[in-house]
C-alpha cells in the first residue's frame, strides 16, 4: 500500500522539479490587491493555444488583481471597442493597471494612444509576447507605462511567460521575474535541443526570444506608479 | 476467469485510460473556440479545470490500485515489470495533469 502511494508522490516531485517549480511553495498575495487591475488579450490562434492561455492566465489575474479582464480575439483586429472600454474603466478606477498582450507581432499600442494622458499615466507594466515587439518599449513608456518587457525576434515567449507571470505575481521585482523567465526558458530550450539530437538550435532560439525590460525594472506587484 | 486475472488487466487498463485525457485535450479547445466562441470563457475555464482534475485523479487512483493489487496478489518478478511498464507511465501522465491543474488554479 505504502509503495503504491509513495511512487506517485515521487513522480510528482520529479514533474515539479523538471517544470522548474519549487517542491514546497509558500506564496502570499502581495498587499494592495484592491489598487491594481489587469487586462490580458490573446490573439486569434489555433483553439489549443487560446485554451491553454486562458487556463493559465485567467485565474492568476483574478487572484492577484482587484479587477481583471481577459479577451480572446476571434479574428485579427476584433475586440477593440470592448478592450478599450475595459481599459478605460480600469484606468478610471485603479491607480495601477498592467497589460498582458499575449499575441503575435501586434500593435495594440494604437488602441491605447487615443486615451487621455491623465488615464494613460496609470498604466504600470506592459508585457508583450509579440515577435519583434521589443522596439515598442519606448513608445509604451512615452504613453505613460512605467515598465515594458518585450522580445527581440521570432520569440518562443510561452516558455518565458510561464515563469514571468508566476514569479512577478508572487512578489518578485520585474528584473528578478525576467531573469527567472529567461533562465527557465533557456533550460527548456536546452532540453529540447538534447531531445532533438541537436536539430533544434537552442542558442538561436534564445537570441531571438530573450526578454528585456525597459523602464523601472525594480517594480513589484504591490508598488503604485 | 476475469476475476482471477483482474489484477493483471487493471494495470494495462490504467495505462489505456490515459487515452481519455488525451482526447479531452484534443477535443475541448475545439469545442470552446472553433467556429466562434460557443462556450462562455468563464464556464470553459471552470469546466476544463474540473474535467482535467477529475481525469488526473482517476488516472492516479487507477494506477495506484493496479500497483497495489499487483504487489499484494502477484509474485514480485511479475508485479514490478508490470508496474514499470503500465503504472509508471500512467502515474507520470496523471501527476503531470495534476500539476497543470494546480498551476492553473494559481495554487503553486
């Protein structure tokens, strides 16, 4: 009996460690939840990717933010009115608003530009998974965001996002969460390279994907802009 | 007859059961998102997590029961290879789904 219970526990521990997680996590929600809100938007990709992003993101935002909105686009470019309405509501009622742009190369910045400057100043952190969207950082900071994280090339950002979101929400600074995300992503790339017998180029993938932060990388979830 | 060999059938059945979560992962995203949004996302999230959690736990119970019966009713020379080939893969997949559920619930 004991063996039949201990073996799956050991295998669970192996899965947790190989996923890069801690065996005995002990997390609290950082203070100030009622002062922050978040919006996430997923672009039109295959149903499995939309579903996976929804499962991973929705509950995290709901748990760690006073208010959160999650959008999934059915077509490229749709949902602008709903997104802008929700963002306006968030900016009007919360002093710190984070944006998670979970989409391939995108220009959601054009949706935010027309908003009044007094509201845009409440934008705090913008994370953009889009390929080649690192260059938008300066524009987001000019719009009013305090910090922006993006990827330089054809990025495989889901690996990074898996670590970034959880560490940032659990109280790490953006710099710490980004470092953990980049390290976790590199570990996964190296594992894939080994499994593929060298056909997958982890170095190239990392150069294209490694995230960088512009703005205040010392920001924590509980900080207000 | 089946009763006598039940302990040997349960282990392959536990592994074969892992087809169900695979089918779940294959079909549910399509039900939620194909041809527009047919299911409200909040309901899709709750249903998906519940389904995945139930399948993970069912897989664990099946594999654990199979290994228990093999260890208590069969000789070690038969039990251990069967556990290795049938129960361990089933456990691995089940704990993988379980960990995914805990992550999706933002508990870990």
